[in-house]
C-alpha cells in the first residue's frame, strides 16, 4: 500500500513538472489544471471542462476499479499481488483521465482566473 502511494506521488510530481515545462513553451494556456485535477480525482478535470457526462463516467469507473478490485482481490488467493493490481489499475485510469482532461482543455482553450465576481472559468473554442 505504501509503495503504491509513493509511486502515485512520484508520477503526480512528474506529471506536474511535464505540464509546467509544456506551459512554459505555450503561454496563456492553463490546460494542466483540469489534467492534474482529473489525475487526483478522475472525472474532476472533465467536470472543469464542462463535460458532465464524461465526468460521471470517469468517476464511476474509478470507484468501480477501487471497490470492485478490492473485493475481487480479497476473494482471490494471490495475497498482496491482487491489491497491487488494483493500485496499478487505479493509477492507469487516473493517468488516462488526467491525459484526457488535459487534451480536451488544451483543444478548447481552457483558462481560469479572477474577476470582479470571484473565480471565472473561460472557454475559447477554436475551430
């Protein structure tokens, strides 16, 4: 369990460094925000991208991987290998969800900032 958490933190750090270096090359884009959000909680980045249906699907799949995987791993006689497989499946889904949110945000011109009324989300659809 501890190894999975450490591996997840390392991957998240690498993802942050990669997106910051990409953003240094491309100014005025904040597509990494939904990417990181969706990596941490699958579906959150899709929700920020205003894709409610996709957000629900990503979240439900993640919960199914975690809950169903732990249940199946507890029934199988493989010991901690089953739990490791659940952690790897969750990590893979989180990476995919983060990548999907990032690419959609990049395509739509996602940005976030402050306005007079508070925090404002902005979408610039490029055709």
